[in-house]
């Protein structure tokens, strides 16, 4: 059974769209460590778990809610790790210990050009994501910022994240529709979306039937060790800048833009309504590709949603049993998305043809603070990036990338739209640019108290 009270609530809920988020990416200060930790301890009261019975936050209304996570270099600063005062009995997984920068080749990244996270001076040690109600946000944000600065933390980047009122992202498409559900938390009969908890939380069985890799550190209790991973989750953060004007200019027809994403602007899936947007299908997520659209005539094979979650799609298979197997394997690579928009909102009229993005105004960058949660960075986030999003020969394609890929390769950015009588292949531009990011670990509540309170028994 899931120990809900011990899992940071962010795993199960995104905080509603009436909440804004202040994502502070911080570094400890070696000379002020005690002060840093004293303040962090005071903030534990704002990190909520989930109530076992109601499945809601286990706290009465708080002034604000916090999500707290550490990079591996952050944990090392606190003394955890091979050389630290709290050595491993079993270390964390390789991807987390190496960090996003070291994984650049797998991800197709160029960290030297990032604004933050790419170098030691800008690599965060921890993230504090503070969520407060829209109408109180400004005050809470400035008090919170003042408090961590006074406590001696250095801010390497802070991003204000919000949700569009219609839950659109900056290219004008409904976002956050397809999410995996967690067995034991969500009631669902949709077995293709229901995943074992060990896909997202450490300490439980995953879709392979095994426990995801956890980390154990030495401890002065009876067993001599403490399970640092139990009830924790890995959080991937990527600041992805979006060029909304370029996207619109490159895809003037609604259908062109929709084909790149795999859904119409309302969110209706092309697989179910290939010719026109259909508002009645805007949140529909019950479709598969093999059955409804095997060759991508409706939703192109290379579209963003088909690459990032191919469902039962596998070209060469032709019998029912194999299709089920493909779907079961696919469930080992799901991610929970928790991203938010940053920067100025793009007005709806812009996508309806009005030139409302005023070229006279100074350029302000905007994008998505992409966030995803998973129990294995290697098998989930990195797998999706390497084998699906950035795979040039994905499912029989030739020399293509996901249309929203951040790989910097303009001349080789093609997109195929299968069709009858004619299949089209066109050149695309780069619409999304990676500005910085890191891998964090969100410890369970017990582990969080253990880490922040200087490893006292909990
Ligand atoms: C700025 C960059 C991005 C934008 C604008 C974007 C936008 C979207 C949109 C509009 C959808 C369809 C609606 C939905 O199902 O929620 C979607 C789905 C999805 N995206 Fe992205 N996305 C971006 C980056 C990424 C990245 C980097 C990843 C992965 C590692 C990713 C993974 C996914 C997944 C897994 C889905 C759900 C697919 C499904 O289950 O059908 N996205 N995205």
C-alpha cells in the first residue's frame, strides 16, 4: 500500500491553475551552511504529503505550499555520498548522480550555451517550488525570496510559472491532457494508462515487477542503514524557450500546426478527428494508434504526441497479442508532466490571425518550464528523449526529429505527413531552445526531515 502521508503531494497533484509557482533554483553557501539548514528546517512545515483517506493534501490551508528537491551535488554538499560523512551503502542511479550536464550526449544538449545549470557556478543544489494563490502570490513571492536570500542561499535562477486560463501552452495548444495514472491512488478502468506506483515513486514495484533503484546510506539505527529513496521521486526540470512567432509563421494553416502536435488546438486528437477540430473530443485520451491509425494517415508518426508516447504503435506487428505486448512495454516509459508556462502570455487572437504580438515591444522570452516525475531517469525521461523524441529514424522515419525537439540542427529538421494520394515532406525550423535544467530528487517526507535535520533519527 502507498504511504501517501510520506510522499510529496506534487507527485499526485499539480496545484490548480489558480496557484502560481515560484521555482527557485538555489545553491548552498559553504560558509553559511548552518544558517541555510536552519531555514530549510523551518520550511519543512510547508511541504505537504497526502492524506491516506481523503487523498487530498494532509494539511489545513497553508500560507503557501512547497516542493523541495536536491541535485546530487546538493546532497553531496550536505555530506551524503561516496566521500561524505554519510556514505552510501548503495548509491543512487547513475543518471541522477552524474546530473543532466553529464548526460548531454544522450539528451542532445549543449550545456555550454545554457543560461543556467550548465556550469559549476550555475548548477543548482536544490529547488524550492513555492505555490501560492494567484491573488496573494506577489507578496508571498517577495517575502519568500527575501527569506532564502537572508538565509544565505544563492539564487542561480528563479522562474515564475503559471497556467494559461484555458490550459494552453505558448503555441496555442491545450496541454496537460494525457497523464499516466497511479495504481493504488487513482481509480481507473483505463488499464493502458494505469501504471504501477514504482514507475513514479521509489519503494514500490514497477511495471517490470521489480523495485526501482533506491539509495541507502549508513545510519546509527539497528539495521545500520537508512533508505533515502523510499517514497521519493526524481524530478527533471528543463527551461524550454518557445518562439511563438516562428511557430506561427512556419505553420500558417491550422492543420499544419495540428499535425506537428498530433492534437488540434482544443486538444482533440487527430487520430479521432483528422479533418477538423472537434471541441467535444478536447480531453479525449482513449485512442490507440495501431487500431485507429496504423500508418499515421491521421496523426503523423513523427508528431509530438506520437513520439513522446507511441502507445501501441509498432509498425511491424500485426497480431493482437503483440499489440498488447507493445502497450505493456510502453508503460515502462511513461512520465508525469508538471510543467508551467513562463514569460508573457500569448493572446488567443494571435493564433486566430491577429498580429497582436507587438513587434515594437522589446523581445521578452517565454516558454515552458518543463517538469516531469519518474522513478527511473534512465528508463523514463532519458529513454523518451533518446529513443523517441530525438531519434532520427523513429518508427521508420528518415532523418527527422520531434518538431519540438531542442536539438540544434535546422537543416535536418524534416517532417513527414503521410497522406493519400500524396505524402508530404517539409522542412521545419527550430521552435524550442533549451535554456537550462537539472535532475532533482524529491525525497519522501521522512527522508526530507532526515536530510535537512543533519541525519538525526526520524
Ligand atoms: C516547449 C516544449 C513542449 C511543448 C510546447 C509541448 C507541448 C505538448 C502538447 C501540446 C501536448 C499534447 C497535450 C497533452 O496530451 O498534454 C504534449 C504532450 C506530451 N508531451 Fe510535450 N511539449 C513540450 C516538450 C516535451 C518534452 C521535452 C517531452 C519529453 C520528454 C514531452 C513529453 C510529452 C508527453 C509524454 C506527452 C503526452 C503524449 C501522450 O500521452 O499522448 N513534451 N506536449
